[in-house]
C-alpha cells in the first residue's frame, strides 16, 4: 500500500505549526500541502487539545484539507505487534503505536520532533 509521495506528520508537528514555529513551517512548505498526511489518531489528538470553539473550528477546517489516513485492519494488527514488542521495553504509547503503524503500512516517512519515541521501531522511516 505504498504511497511514498506522502509524509506522515506527527501530532507535535501540527502543534508547532499552530504555534507558528518557523522551522516547522519551513519544513512543511518543503514537503508541500498535497504531500502532507496525518493519522486519524493525530486528528483526534488535535481535536481533544482544542481550547475553545474557535480553535476547534479551525482544527476541523484544517483537518478537512489534509490527507487523512484511517486505521485499517492491517494497521490495527501492526499496532498490536508494536505494542507487544515495545510497550514494556520502550514505553511505547497507544497513540504513537497507531501513528507508527500507519506510517509503516503506507510506506511513508514520519515527520516528528520526538524521534526518541520512534527511533527503535524497525521498518519505520523518520523524516529528515
């Protein structure tokens, strides 16, 4: 299910975008809007983090314009394997496991500022 033209953006990337982090914004411009993707998990985390209705409305509008990658049966199965392999040894969290499984399944790099949360996962390519 390779879609190598996409780059999956972790939740922290979108948070930094909303904080007007100039280096993240510059990198997102390099990736290009049509090549940016987020996991449905990231969409949920962004919605959960909205502080008020104005922010929620903006987040929903932004999500609607991104490539949104949903959880499928193969992604769910891969997430379970990642949790079994790394939750005890590396404290892999459920959201991060879903995001990593999504990137691996779609054969797309993951753009994150928290490389320590993912660097140990085989087959996961981190965006550089």
